[in-house]
């Protein structure tokens, strides 16, 4: 049987000499082949919803770098679209949605009629990826997705969603509840189609504190993972509460995620000291250090190894690859991780 380093890490109690490696946004604009495929697709949503093209861009970084895991190419805002919210992408500016303030009008009864092509992509990848490569599915966590749904776009401080959650908590809870159920259904379909691990992207966790973090970040993610388990899917889950400066012990205990994704500025030494020894972490190289390359990149990689000495970890970035990243620096990164 072919060994999959990513899955093997989860099964073994001791850290391997070489950790598994993959990178968030490893399929993206830094690759010329991605840009060519995106142009062929004629638009970002067309790329997400055309299985043969989404499969192709997912495979492109695997061909170049032979990462240990491949993450499905899609977008966290496909769920709002499947629920009936209008979604489009403005060139050079990012996603736009028709803003909402309550769950009225959201229909979760048939989301797979929209998301079916994404599930087809998962099925294709489960057959076309190399035998040693783990397939990761994903979704946005409810708080993060809701911030876009309420504001109609990305915002610097997520103020529209925070204000709605404070002033009309029942209405905001109704949005979160719809997202929890839709996300369970979506991730179950991905796992059924061949995904072996799933990641929940909580990109805007850092904008919540105290009881708000517990209610809007921890509780929905815990409900999703519980929902997967109740449906018989015991696959590993990566939680990624980006920029959260809270005690991660409560997040781990409540959500029961198997891997904790760390953002760029997470205190690795403190987390290594304070987290349970059996907890696997993922991260957290600064994407801008990857842009810089050279000796600075090598030193940053070595520091991660030193800080996580004795702990099982997945080598990754603290956020996604940025478009200006030279592809040769990614090759340098992979070589350094595997040949230290």
C-alpha cells in the first residue's frame, strides 16, 4: 500500500523526520499555468464550477512540487451562492454579494444543485492525484462566511457583521445556523466523493474577543464537526482560527479538531509549550518571507523546525501564497523542508 505522509502523520505518535508539506493557495496566480487556465475559463466562478478546469489547477502545483497534500480548488463563498445569495467577482477588487441582515431568503434545501460541479471535481481528483498525495476538502467557517454575506464584500475589521451580531443577535444567529447546516452537507458530500481531510477556514477569527469568539467562532465549528461525526464521517479536520489571540486550548477542546492551523504571527514557542503534546499543528511561515526567498527563507524554515522540535506538525504558510511569489522560491522551500 502506498504511504501518504500527511495521513501517516495522524496515525503515528512520534513526529517524522520530514513533516508533510502543502501550502494554502498553492494553486493560484503565482503560477503562469494557473493564469493561463484562468484566462481559458473566462472568469473565476466559471473556473470553480467547471470540474475539468478546477481539477487542472488543483493538479498544477502537485506536478511542479509534489506536495504531500492537494487542496480542492474552490471558494468559501460558493455556499452563500448555493443558498440563493447573489455572488459575483469584481476584477481586481474581489467578491461581491447582495448584503443581508437575516436568514430570510436563504434556502438550504437544495444547495447541491449549485455545488454539484465542485463535488464532481473532488471525485475527479480522488482518481487523478498521485497515490501518495492526500486530498483536502474545505469550507469557510460560518463566522467568516457570514461577514461577507452581511457586508456584501470583505471589510478591514468585519464591522458590519460585528454590529449586526451585537445589535440583532437572533437575526445573526439565524444566518449562522443556516451556514452550519449547509456546511455539514457540503463537507459530507466532499468526503463521500473522496476528500480525506477537510479544513475550516476561519479567516476573520481575529476580529472577535471573549464571549463573541466563543459564540460565533468556536460553537459553529464545533457544531459542524459534531455534524460530520453524526453522519458517520470520522475524517481528520483542520481548524484554522486565523489571528485569534485566545487560549487555543478551549478551541481545541470544544471543536475537537485534529490539527490546529496557525497564522503567520502565532507564537510558536508558547503554543508548543502550552498545547497538549498530542496536538498536531500546521503552519506558519510568513508568505512574504516566501516572496523574499534566499537565506531569509532558509532561516525562517529552520526556525519553525526548531520551535516545533518533538511535536508532530504539518509544514505550511500562516496564510495563502501571494500572487507575487516567485515559483522558484516555492521550489526552494520544498527542497529545504525535505532535505534539511
